[in-house]
């Protein structure tokens, strides 16, 4: 079984993890109301998804 002979330094460990980072979420404009929303999600402001009302939104 392979066992490391020396401890991996923080610098070497972090160099290996440079590509593991979270990017900004993609945002599009809602075709009904124009508010920004995530793709493939129902709009939080108007409740529409794919041209129909998917979620009832309370006015307030």
C-alpha cells in the first residue's frame, strides 16, 4: 500500500486545488416580467416557468 513519506505542504496541496472553486451562478431575464432568474427554475417574482404559472406568488 502506498504511503506518503513526507507531509504534503499547504502550498503544494492548494496548488492542486486551484481548479476546485465555485463560479457565479448563471442568470437570465424572465421572459414574462424581465426580472433576473436562474435558468430551469420558476421565476421568484411572477411564478412563471415555460410560459405557464408554476408557483402562486403572494402579492405584498
